[in-house]
């Protein structure tokens, strides 16, 4: 036995423009995204990926022709491994592009750890992200014969280091802002989710609100004007709101300067570098927003990295198949991370 393994999970992204369509197909062929019969889902994923690929390629062209997500996640893995020290090795598995879970599971098997900790880089739990990645890993582990004891860090929307890292970055931007605080509004922007997903007991929206409130409290800024909003809506379904675009336009109408915080994204990628930095900035200018600034994603912020390493250490000592945290969500959210134990990976 070599030691303990920590596996980080994230969405993944195309590594070149020719990868955009297959990446999109993998995304929409996920049952957690389109809960349809296999054949219907496969056909629909083909149609959607073909139609959306040209638009998506234009997005990736704006950031160099590829997603930076894998590079960013590998940097986080190296930082966490350095923080953990001897006896640990950190791996990366992506959901919709390389390295896929099965590729990483084979690498972990070669390492032959005595315990595995699974850490999705989604602080707020959702069946469409966290659960999808963990289910995919479970299938991959079975396929390669990886059967070591496994612990899960299911969610951490209010983990102290996570909140402190967000607050520190936001405080820096607030301090540097050219406008007065009483004329500035902070928008905590998260990826959107269809309302029907939340209606089934998904805690994502509730956890995003909890994160934003905790960051505002950490700033000790009772007078801070802040709101939560959601971006990246696609398709005909009704999504949770308000949308980030609506809030940007509202701020312009009210003469407010804006600071955008990517509250659910821990790495820079197309949603931050294109949507927040380009698309919404353009909308802000057209809407009369006096000043528009964006807080960086957490990346390898020291408080955040230390928090992830600390959670991994605790989980690595826990041989029970359980989430790192006790239940934090109200009972109505019965599909949360605390109910997703490692037993479900078997």
C-alpha cells in the first residue's frame, strides 16, 4: 500500500476546438443532465451538441481555443498535495472530457492506496454535478477493480477556509474599487439550474444562498448591498433566478456599480472568462453601470487550499462510508451530499 489518495472532480472542458462537439455530447448524454431513456437521450445529445458546437467554439476561441479548467485543476491538485505532505497523492478526474474517471481510476489503482478520498470541486452540492461525478467514479472504480475503502466530501458550502478565501478576495476588490461602497452592489453569480431539479430535493440553490450569506457575514459588512443571481441558462426550461443578466440590467437602471463574484466556480473557465468578463461587462456598459469589476475565482488561494487539505485529512481518517460533514441542509432537500455515501458507489 502506497498511502492515501485524494481524487478531485470537476466538469472538464475541451482541450482544442475539435473537442468541443464531443465534449458537449458527453455533457448532454449524462442522465443527470437529461433524465431521458438512453436511446432518446443519445439522439437528443447528438442534435444538441451539433447545433451548439459552432456557438461554443466561438466562446473557446475568445480564451485561446481551449478550456483552462484542467490546467487550473491540476494546479489546485499540486497545491493540495504540497499542503497534505508525505503519504498523500492527489489525482484529477473530469466528467465530460479527459482525464475521464476510468482513466484516473486506473492511475489510482496503480498507486495502490490504502484509502481513497473523493472531493468534487463543487462546494455546493447538486445532483447534476457532484452526484453525477461520484456516480461516474463508482462505475469506473468497479470497471477497473478499485475496491479500497473510500470516503466522500460531499459538499462544503460554508467551510471556514472556503468562506474566508472568498471574503479575502472580495475585500481586496472592494478596497480597490473606485466607487463608494454605498453605490456599489455585489452580485454573487452561480451557474443556474432548472427549477424542476430543485423541486426534486436538490439543495444547490439553498446552499448557494448560504455561501453568499456566509461570505457577507465574514466581511462584517452589514451595509453591503449584495444579491445572488444565476448565469448560463440554456434551453426552454424555467430556471432558478434571478438571472445574472437581469441583475446587471437592474443595477444599471439604479445607477449602481457592480462587483461580480463567481460564488460557485472555484476555477477560471468559460463561464468566468467569457460570460462574466466579456458578455456581462458589455451588458453592464450598455445598461449604464458606472463601474464593473469581477473578483477572481478561488484557484489556489491559500485559505481555500488549506481548507480542502484539512477536509481531506479528516476524511482520510474516516473508514466509514460517509460524508465529511454532518447534515447541514433542511429536511426538504433529501438529495443532498449528506445522503450520498460511499455505499452508493458500490
